[in-house]
């Protein structure tokens, strides 16, 4: 009896240390979904991805462990991935048809429903931090283009020469996409003004969702959009409710064929299915990724973390770079369907 | 008995003519919510608004009556309001801090969940038509800035000199807003980068929702945003799920302080409350406009029309320019709290 009482006390203390039960997740990240096959991956490249995802998780976890808000953890993890050439966000962003890198990002605080977002920016080193500045230092939620860049500069963020975002891999990707696009346009009998339809040009977005010691959730997403994009196209990442959303119940970040995520208002729909229909985070996330998005013809994945530390990471593509960390610091990184 | 059978047959025929019961609504429009008081309105100005709203309703109704899709009716009604200097959309749009007119618009087809949107465009005479072109003639959903304008031109839309959007009333509004803004900035002790907080600079957006003979819904919204806006600010109007949304159940268009409508994902939340929680269109719309939006500190209104022809037009401001038309062609136009 005394033993049981001690065990109960011990378990209570452990839970108290991070505000929830051990083993529960406190952070989840993604580095994009797509045609990621083990057969076309070298061991070196796979290791590079695993190392970078681990580094991003550690950057966020360190802050959560120190009692910092979930917003800090989300921003820190995404900055690591933005600074890496491996992901389609920040350094490593894909090129537009005109050979530019146009970046989008959004962040949302689940507790206050405060949100910030930028789209079509070309000179901000870390778009996720400029999204946070829009949220915290302006009355606005969304800023686009040159105006967003002017604001970021006034807010004291690091501004870089657009050349900073140039990487050889992504440049080759654009050249290939332009060739494919030309062929597609010749074959396109529907007369549409845009002919691209290659899935692999649409992926690589990064995102994070975190749950802090006070039980508050935050979510963020950052992307270079799709290779060879034209006409100032904006995807779901910077759209609050589509690619990014957080409230008191759940935080969500999406990656995939953005147009289908906007039309399904995916991130908010996950939250609504949980709140109004009583679905679990897993069932709600699956409803979108395994049914609603593919039913319209789209593909991709998402990460979701609820207030109790339950996580969902569904994707309907071959793979999705993703990782989790639990309250006791255990890190898990996954790439393929495991 | 025979009489009852004839009556039943007659009622069936009447319903068949428009696909639903007589008296039900087939279209609802708004011309913006805000501090619209009878005491500060001249009879001439009130008549001008009533006439223009009536003209917009007639333009849409004519198409619905002829069996055209709801998308056509929404576009036609919004084009009338965009072409009028009375509303903050198209001709009549407010000025940005830099003295430009930057326009946003979105349209969505409830049946297919297809959607199109443009933001920050300065040369497209009818932004709602360019949003529709994005939806129907591209693979994308959202385009911003110069890219969106280039696409509109290639799609054959009417391009105008930015001077087309200049109106004396709106220019005076900007000069006043700049003066108020300067004063506000001097008084602003929080050190925020933006100091504007005048509600009346945020309103005047136009929108329409229609239900066609085949029972399909569509919704659209068009706006010049808020007077004196800076830094490429984008509001809720062009954000699918926030200011504009339609599915098979309901169509919604919002007007108000855009930032709060984005953070609440208002349009999609109305649809989610109806679909997942079983709320009526009135209760769902009220939940957002009378509770969720004001609870965060925002204000405005919305119009919503469900698949059975039920309408909701709540607003938490002094007034909202709005109007409805029923399946038998009865037009009603309202401005104040009646």
C-alpha cells in the first residue's frame, strides 16, 4: 500500500515536470511529403536528412524543456530547416518560372488565435520569423511581396541578397521543370494557360507544431512553393486555416499540393472535426489526408498535435520527412512508410 | 379531395420551376458593414445605395432565372458593385498608405469546391472576374501582385490604368486617415510598427452568394481592403475559408475587420458548425458574428445562404448594406438594423 502511494507520488511528479504524462509528444515536425523512395536515396543523403530533422527537433525541444512558449519552439525548429539547403524553404527554396525564389510562411498561436503570415517574399532570410513579426509587431495577419519585405526590414529581421537562396540542385530542378513544362504545353489540348502537373514540383514544405509546459499549442509552416510556379502563385502554407492552424485543442501544419489544401481548408477542417464532431486527432487527420484531399485529386500530408500530446502524421505519398520528440526528450525521425 | 390533389400538383409545379419552394431565397449580397447610421445619411445617398444594390441583385437574378449557374450570378452581381464608386471594391476602392488602390477578390464553387482568388492587384477592372479566371483557366487557386495581373491579361480580362480607380471621396478618406494615423502614432506607447485602429477604415467590401436551379451554391467577395493599409497587407476577402467559402451545404461571404475573420477562419467555420454540429445557417452565422469575432475584439458581418434557400445576414456594426432576392423575384434591400 505504501509502495503504491510512493509510485503514485512519483508518477505525479514526473507528469508535473512537463505538465503531462511521460511518453506523450511535445513537438512534431515535417520536411515535406512526396515521391521519396528508399530505392532512389543514397545512405549519405538519407543521413543528411535524418541529421537535419534531428537538429530541428533538438532546437525546439531545448526551448520547451526550458519552459519557453510553443511559439519559440516552432520558430526555432523551422529556422533550422529554412537554413538547410535540403528543404524547400528559406535556403533551398525552389525556383519560380522566372528564376526567382519566392517564399511563403505562416505561424499561429493556439492560445490567443494570433497569427502572422507572409507570401511572395524574396529577401527575408527566415520567412517564419517575419511571419511572427507580422503577428506580434503589426495589426495585420498577412502581408505580401515588397510590402512584407519592407515591414520585415523595419522590424529588424535579417535581409539577404536574393542570390542567398540560389542552390545548384534547385536550379537544375527548374531547368528540368521548364523542359517538362514545354512538352506538357505542347500536349495540352484543354487550352489551359498553365500546363504543369508534375507532382514532384509541389513538395518539400517544412512545418512544426509544439505543445509547451503551460499546455499551449503553436503551429508554423514555411515553403518555397512549387518549382516553376508562375503568375505570383500562392499555395496553402501562408493561408491560415489551409496549411497552418492552431487553437487550444490542436495545432496543424500541412505539406502537399497546395491548391487542394486551400480548397479543403485542411488545417481548420481537422480542428473542426475534432471540436464539433468529437473525432480524435488521428481520425480527423486521416479524414482529410486519406479521403477529402485525394477525393479531389490532390496529395500530400500533414502533422497534427493535440493538447494532450497525441500526434498524427498521415500522408498519401510515398514518403514524408517527419519527426517527433516526447516530453522525456526521445527523438524519432521517419522518412518512408514504416 | 380533387381540389387538394390539384393544389398539390400546382405547388409541385411552382417548386419545380426554380427547384425549391417559393419564397425561399436564391441570392443574397452585401456592400459592406460599418458605422452606417441613418442620422449621417442623406436621402439622396441612401437612394443611390438602394438603387445600386437593387441593380446588383437584378443582374444576378436574371441569370439564375434563365437557368445559369450560381457562379455566373455571383460574378454578375459583384461586377455591378465593383463598377460603382459607392462600394470599396473595383472603382471606389480605398487607397493604401502609398496612394495606390490594391484590390483583392475570391470566388468559390460549392459543387466542385473549385476556387480562385487574387490579391494586391492594381490594374484589373473587375477583380472578381480575374479570380474566376484563376479558378477556371489555371491550375492554381491564388495569385498575387504583378503575377496575377499578367495572368489576367493573358486570360483576356479588361486591364485599366491604375488611375481608373481614383475617386475624390476615397482620396479624401486617405488624407483623413493619414492625419489620424500620425496622431495615433504619436500617442502609441506600445511601440507597435502600425498605429491605425479606426474601425471605419476597414469596411465596404462587397460580396454575393447564389443558389441556382440545379441546387448549386457559389460565393464571391471583392474589396479594396482598408484605407491607409501598408506593407502589402491582405485581408480576409481573398482567403478561401476566411472571407469566402462555399460547399454543397452553404455559401458565405464576409465583410469586416479582416484580421479577425482570418484568425477565426470565419466562412469555413460557419460551414463546419452546420455540417458537423447540425446548426442552422442562422445559428452558425450568429455564433461567429455575435460571439467568436467580437470575443477577439473584431467586428463586421457576413451573408450566408444554404442549399434549402435559407439566408442569414448578421452584423455587429451599426449597419450593413445588404439585399436578398427570392425565387419569385422579390427583392429586399436593407441598410440599418431593421
